[in-house]
C-alpha cells in the first residue's frame, strides 16, 4: 500500500531500456499481489496522474511523492503515484488486458461477482445467472452480478427479479400488486404466509415493469397498455436467435412489450403492444413467443385473423406477427413459416411466405401493401385462410372488414410444407419480434432483408383480437388463457 511497494527506488526520471524492463517486471510482481479487477483502473490512474499539469517535466512523477489520500484509498486502495512512463504504462496495460482476456476464456464468475469486472464478459459459473443490481462498491452504478438460479419464485418476491419470468413456487399465486411506493405494479407471488412483500428497487431489474393499466398508447386499436401478465398468451422468447445478437450477450429482450386494454381497462390477452419509444436502449433483439400451451396443428386450422396497426417503424426489421413450426427446415418456402406482417426488405412492409426461395408459380409473396413509410396509416384487419385442398391465401382489409384484397397465396401449402407433409402434423406457434442488432456472424435473414441498426427508432405496433377458427367448427383450445384465441 506504500509507494515503495510498486515504485522501485533508484530509478531516474528517464529509465534506460534495461531499467524499464526491471521496472515493469517489478510492477508485474506487485500486480500479481493485487486483485485482478484493480489492475487496469490503477494503470489508468497512473497514466492520468503522469499526464497532469502537476507532473514533473518529462511526464513522470517522482517515486516517493504520494498524492493526497482520500477515504477510499485509506480503506485499502493505492494512491495514484505518478511513477510510470508512457512506455511502462502501455506495457502494463497490454499485459493486464491480455491476462484478463485469456483468463476470461477459461474461468467463470463466482457467486456475487460482476461478470464484466475484467472488462471482458466472463460467464457466470454453473448454477448462477446474471442479475442487474447495485455494484459491490456501492453508489448508483449497476453491474451484472452472478446469483443462484431459482427454479421458482418464492413468496412475496417478484416474478421478474432476474429480468426473465420465473413462475411462482407451488402453493403460491401470481398477483399484480403495487410496488416501489405505489409508483408501479409488479407481478408478485403471494400466499403461504410470511411478511408483507418487499419488492426490490427498479435498479435491480433489467426492465422495470409498467403499471397494470397505463396511459394512452397513440394507436387506435390499443387504447391503453397493460402489463403482460400470466393471462397473456405471450412469453419472452429466448435465450438466443441466429439472426440477431444483443449487446453484452444479454440474449433476447422482453422490455417494451405490453398487452392492450380498452377504455374500461378490459385486457385483450391475445394482444401484444410494442413501444420502443418507452425503451432507453433501443438496440437489441426483442422477441416474444406464444405460450407452448397455445401451440396448434395447422392442418386443423381454417382461418387465422387479427387486427394490426403500427407507426414510426421506418428503417427497422420488424415482424409484428408470424408463425412457424419446430424444427424449422430450410428453405423458407417449404419450412411452413408464414410472415403475416414483416418489414422486409426494409423499408417495405408486406406478407412473406418465402416464395423467393422456391420455384413454384403457385406461391406468390405479397406486394408492399403496408407501404414504405413505417406507418400503417390506419388499422388493418388481416386474415389467412386454408381451404380443404390445403391452399393458403392472405387478405388485408380495413378494420371494418371492408375493402379486402388478397396480398399473398400459396397453392398446395399443406402438402408442400415440411411440418404438414410426409405424414407430419407438427405444432405451430406465434412470434412477434423486432431485430435491431445484427448477428455475430453471417445471416441470410439480416442481409436478405437489408436490415440496419436503428438507434433512434420510436417504433410502436399493436396486434389485437388474434383469433383461430378450426376446420371442424369446434374450439381450437378448450380452456386456460389460450381459449381467448378461439374465434
């Protein structure tokens, strides 16, 4: 902790090459005695001090001249003694960076540690997950801290405490209750006795939750926004996607998404309202997927219909609603994927059946019926129909079902698509997404749609009244939240 520890005596202000090597070597020995998280900031502090106006001529301080020591230094941190030359500091920085980089590839972050403490991301050790919370040194700064993975949410705790949804433990029920001094609502697991809920501060959540029913949205089909609760058919998808890569390896994101409610506060559990204007960091992979309990066999579907509206979505690869089946088998034109609304190629909004990838005159993708301005101009009603021969057609109408026109078709869709041919009847599910960060490697989707990162987008869209009609006329779903999808 003294200047002599890391500032060997007997050196002049201008070291020779041999003396420089001894100096750096001594500092490396000193560095090995320090916590690794401290070395890089210390080197930067040394460099800053050496460049200060108070430093002696030549850019170096004099060993033994310790600057004033504040409370943090007195508690165990070294003062910024300016006894490094630029060359020495560069050597130390390079050595520290290389060691941190090498160690990050073979080590993991222990419980309670910051996964970015080395300047490089180091995954949490097995059984731990990243949670955004206050840094260990205190203050207002937040860090990604490695915490144990919970199998379920305990009594009087928030379902979204990790930033991802974790269901309540057995015997508890999820309820929407006021939290953070009544300024917002949270999903809390209630029951089982115990003390009153003590929700964590918003700084401990990756995405603060909105009120249960909030203010106007600016879209006519989604009068008010509401929390995506347990009654919603939508869940965060994840954790990764090949066509998009979130920064800091946080995977897919679910912030900015809500359900829609009418003026009386009645929530449409089939709806999804996305508002990037409410998200501070707009770069990332925003993806939602219908609950697995809402999967459906396409061979049993005669009609899928919904209302849609969007604005401010120019120059953004968005797909407010599409459906596909796992496994997805290329090419897109025979994968079964149906993109009801997609901005691709940017900025054209259309319906995409993947006809570009198959040589089939009976497959016709939609013209840019949604325009290129990033707004729907007025609400739309879309419907997809399948007749008894397996022919698929997509129509776009005005909200009152007038002015309908066919915008895409695929003759023999059921017999030509992998999930519904060869004796298969694989389950489909719905997806709603915005891809606003390029993938880490080559991606046909990102490049093919001519997507680009849009850091200032104010895109908002809503899908409401999503309904399915079966070929038999019976309800597609018998009970639960998915029953809201029955026409």
